[in-house]
C-alpha cells in the first residue's frame, strides 16, 4: 500500500510577499545540488514564474505531518511534480505525485533542469 507524502514550501526572495500559489496548482520540485547552505536543498518551480522558494528542511518550521526536504531528497533523482493542497499564511503544503518521478528523469536526459528556472 502506497501512502501520500506531503511536504511544505516557503516562498523566498522577491516572491515572499506575493500570492503565487493557489489550491490545486501543480509545481515542480527540483534538487539544487549546488546550494552552498543546504546539501539537501529542493527548490520549488512554477513554470510561469520560475523558482519561487524552497522545500522546508527545518523541522521546527515544518507543519505537522509534512516531510522535510531531507526526508524526500532520495525519493527522486532530479525532480518531482507536486500539487498544492493547503495554504497557511506563507507556507504551501504539497502532495507529491510519486508517479512523476520517472517522467521527469526521462525529460531531463535530453535537457538541463536549469531550463525550467
């Protein structure tokens, strides 16, 4: 039996005060291996906006029931699709689309993940 996996994203930078995500929006989560501050950093990309924030990796800031970026980092190789299920202030809770793991791997064999950002 497969369980649903939820994670949380916080918007950063210029997008911090903008309402970009809405319920049921689809986003792309991509590993960011070149991040100097977090070896397990995962960015959140909205195709119309580009990079809007990060998956939370601090258990103190993570909503209950959500997995941190460190916990989901090894679930996929490059990226995974996720759907916005809840929005609480500046945090969006996402449900991972586990079926999309291999789809994104196949797409990126022919192009660079940075093309989405």
